[in-house]
C-alpha cells in the first residue's frame, strides 16, 4: 500500500485516540498525519510514532489533500464536511450514524460484507457497535446454514457514549461509594442522575439507549441494529429484533443472541465454524469456565464468542454470547 495523507477528525475523543493507536499498532502507511477536533481541544499534543502532533481545528481547508479521513466527531458535525471532503476526492470512514443508510455510502464490516469495499464508494460508514458484535458472531454461521431470524439483547458499555459517558459512570460510582448497603432500599432523590444516561448508571442497568420511537416503543438504537443488520447482510426482510441496554461497564459491548437458521446447525458445527472465522476468538469451554466477558475483550480487536447452546429439540436454533 502506498503511503497516504491521513486525517483524523475527532482525534481527541475516545474513538479518535483509539484509531490513532491502531494506525500505529498496525504500522499503517501514514505519510502525513493531520489531527483535528473542535476549538475546545485544538492545540492538544498527541503522540504518533516518534513525534508529537498538534491537534488543529476541523475545517474543509484543514482536510484539503487528505487521501483518507477517519471521522469520529458525531453525526451532526460529520454531515457538515464528509460529503464535501468525499467530493474533493478524500476517502472518508465515518463512525457516526450519519451516512449508514445512504445509498451512496457503504455500510461495511470487512469480515462480513467485504464485497462492499469493492464498489468504489468514497464514504464508508462504520456500523453501530452492537450490530458489529452480533454479526461477527453470526455471519460465519449464516454462510453455512442461512440466517432466518435473530433476537438479541445487548449489554453496552458506557464508552459507547464517549468520554462523557465514562466520566458520568466514574463520578456516580464515587458519589455512591460507602452507600452500597442503602441501595437495597434507595431514596430516589439521593440517586445521582446525569445528563448522558438519564437514570443512574452506577450499580444499575438502563434499558434505553437513544430516544424512544413513539409509534413502536423501540429505541432508535434498537431500530439502528435492525436496519443496519438487514443492510449489511443484504436481507431487507430479515426478522431481527433487539433490546439494547446500557450497563455500568467502562469498555466493551456484549450481546446475547438467539438465532434461527434455514438449515440445522449443531453446537459442534458452530464451534468449528467460529474457530476458523477471521476476527473471532472462540471462548467456549464451559467445563473450564471459559466464556467471554467485556474485560477480557477490552483492548483487543477480535470479537470473543462463547456460551453456544441449542434449545432442546430445536436443531435449527442456537443461543450465543459475544
Ligand atoms: N465510543 C464508542 O465506543 C463509539 C463507537 C462507535 C461509534 N462511536 C461514534 O463515534 C463518534 C465519537 O465518539 P467518541 O466516543 O469518540 O466521542 P467523544 O469522546 O465525545 O469525542 C468526540 C470527538 O469529536 C470532536 N468534536 C466534537 N465536536 C466537534 C466539532 N464541532 N468540530 C470538530 N470536532 C468536534 C471532539 O473534539 P472536542 O473534544 O474538541 O470537542 C472529540 O475529539 C460518535 O458519533 C459516536 O457515536 C463511538
């Protein structure tokens, strides 16, 4: 691969810093690096390889001449510059939900629908983190037995709401420190409530991510999982339903899956398929207490999959945890 002029928009955020680390870790051929954020953090110094880079303010001019822009500054901001930068010839990879359903952008999980990378688009949207985790586990099984329906519940870490989400959890844990016994019968007025999660997130779970759709009662996070799953698998009428839940975990989303296939698929076959799947690590050895957890998944790129079970008498159904 030729060396490229790479820009990271949202470089000071949780995702931006992770992307910078991955470029370094994978020895990505970066010829010139431009780090951008808002005026708030412009001037921050971030290290890449053996030198410090100063973060600049995001603007169309700052992106001029970039071959590749990695964007993680939220939907509203992405909408103001990604189409323009793509028009000017920059390949844009955007982490927000702004372009995921646009016909002119591709929605890609490289291990699941790599064909989408070959169609010459200029904008590539990174799917919602829950559908990425779910499809990394399901796609190898889908290729073998044909997915018919999926029902899932997520356990999503506070990092999904950015640095402010992690701070809200930490602050609430500190506030409630020493009051753990009182939580068996809490005074609702004494519970800390933050701006990010609405209800108390420390020592709690919150079954609402994004806002509710008044008509259906699903949250928009759950609707995203459904829409994006159908698009990535090119199965517009796939039966896929989600309940998305925020949990007081700093980093690492988990998902509990119930999948139905067109053909029978045994636990042994599923283990064999997943043990060979790219980007997946099989962690499924109940006898030795081996199964995935977010702390074991944090900091690694692969999705951990385990707890593979078959409901009795249902040879075309599997339960998994990833
Ligand atoms: N966290 C995750 O696990 C995750 C996973 C997948 C996708 N995403 C998506 O990725 C995006 C960023 O997430 P994050 O967790 O990294 O959030 P974050 O920690 O809050 O960081 C947001 C970044 O965007 C920058 N930004 C905000 N307003 C800006 C503006 N007006 N102009 C230029 N830059 C601006 C921020 O810079 P300042 O600090 O200077 O404001 C910061 O660098 C969101 O769309 C999120 O939904 C997040």
